[in-house]
C-alpha cells in the first residue's frame, strides 16, 4: 500500500474509509508477523502503514463516522 494523502482521504465516503482501514489493518498484521520472522526487508513500511491508519482514523473522526 502506498502512502495516502489527506486530500484523497477527505474525498472518500465513510464506507470507503472503513474498507480502506480494514485492508490497512490486515496488511499491518501480515507485515508485523513477517517482521517477527525476520522476513521484512523494508521496516519503514510498518511505520508508514501505522501512519496511514492514523490518517484514516483522523479523517473518519472529522467526518463523524469514527470511533472515539
């Protein structure tokens, strides 16, 4: 998954953001397992993915459809 820009996220609906969030969390889980098994070459991908998830959650909260 490539880094997502805030402007792209703001143009998405809550349903689209939920789908994107779910897929990002699944990818993060896969990368974390691979990292623990020392199979990840690019550890920055983990950091970038966590930041993407935070961006998605922030936009969802702004739109009123997020958790918390």
